[in-house]
């Protein structure tokens, strides 16, 4: 390990000998009696030295070998140190210019996962993850681009047809893509997010190359009612295959993120659909009339650009949390963001008794 003082942390003096690391009060760390020798020693924590070299250096600065060791331990315990060797190894998984673009993302991870080497390990796991986004509308393409930018190693977008003006958004497909194949335009957006040029023609993957299921599927139908309703057709197959998936979309003035479904372990889209039917018995009949090209569909579906961007960002954040090993609030629940008041709310979703997705064989109870 090559200890480095986390580049994400600010350093400011509270008074002449009290040094504060970090700005957000709740998480800030304070070092008292920070004298000149201590400050000189901090300057050596740049990731260029291993612990034995640092102990020698501390001795030369007059701190004493034992005190230097205790100092390193307490800085580590306070979450102020990272491992430069692990950081370099994680970033080496990405080609330039993506590697440089990831600096602030890794800096953020180092605050969320405080142990030395933990943030690089989380980033490495993201690099190995594969996420499939279904739907290249205002929300779907933005989710895909943000996930790719954040370091998810493989992000694919699945959709048919050609880009319409209604699919475009500042975080997803630019208006210059109108008329292009949605799948190609979305791939270009994903590549642009990682600093690469326009999409090269897609190489046909060798048979079986993607035989392994994706780490997670984002269900972001261009028609937001598909996400709002829950039990989408494709979701049943994902349930059977045990593939985690997240619903996201905008319907009228409401943006929805969730549920994020771990098949068999958290409430699913079917549970959501049944819950909506409990609240409104006519809901399934209404929904059937909204299906593709139904007569009742709005001529111009509402989708506020800011709302779509907020929802896409929230969805990408929840996917990252899940991939990083944290339980996002869209599990056993969903989040709604409203264009009426700008508020975000979290609603609880419990497994519906008629769904059966959380039933377990008696032997496993
Ligand atoms: Zn269910």
C-alpha cells in the first residue's frame, strides 16, 4: 500500500493549530495540535512512498518512529487515506480520455467508501459490470450515458426505430440525431460520455460472447406508462432468469424510479401492478387501452426535460449504488419526482400476496 491523503478532501485551519479535513460538517475530521513537522509529513502522503519509507521520513522530521506509525494509523482510521497503488490499478482498466474523466467520480467514491483501497475496488467492480438499458428515449439514453461516464464497463442500449424529436434531451440524444437509427444514436451517446468519438460500426459479437446475463437491466420504455405500470412483458423473462432490473420513466408530470427488483428477494414490478390495481380496480382496463397505438394515447406525451434529466440521474445513481454493494431506496419501494412541486418522495412497496415472486419452497423457509 502507498498511502495518499485523499485528494477529495479540502484542508482548512479552524484556528492556528487545528486543521480540518473536509467541508461537509457532519463528515469533517479535525486534527488538533497540527504543528509544522506534522504538516511537512502530510506533504509526503502523496502516494509515492510505502509505509516503511514514511516511518523513516517521520523520524527525520523529528516526529519519532512510533508516533509516525500511530499518526498513519489514526489518519487511516479517520478515513483520510487511500491506496495510490490500488487507485492506479483501477484507473488502468479504462482507456484515455475516460481515465482522466473519472477523477472526480473516484474522488467521490473515496468519501463514500472510506477504507484505503475500498473506492478503487468499487470502481474495478463497476468496470467489470454490464448494464443493458431498454429504451432510447429521453430517459433511457441519459441513464446509459451517465452510467458509462461513471465507469460501468459495458453499457448497451436496446431499442428499435429511428430517433424522433421527442426522444432528444441534453443528457441523451442531441437533436442532430433525429432520423438516425435509435440503437446507433444511443451507442454514439454512450461513447461520447466516455470521451470516445462517434460510434464505429458495431462489430458482430462472436456467438456466445454475451451469453452471461447482464449485471442489471434498466427498463426505460419511451412510453413512460410502461415503467409506471410495473409488470412489463420483458420483466417476466428477467424474473425467471434471475436478472436484477430497475424501472424508470416519466408519465405525465411524474417521474418514477423503481422498483429495483432482485428477483425472489425484493418486491417486483408485478407486485407494483397488483398494488395499483388494489388502489383502482379499473387500472388494468385503463392500462390495456394505453398499450401500443391504443386509441386513448396522448398525441404529445408529456415529458419535461428537467424532470427526465433528474429521473435519469437518480436512476443511474441507484444502479451505481446497487453495483457498488449498497441497497438503493428503490428496492422494496420506488421514488417519484413531481414536475408540479419539484419534490422527490420515496414510497414503500411490499411483496403482493397474489404475485408470488417472494414465495419460497417450504424447505428454504
Ligand atoms: Zn412480485
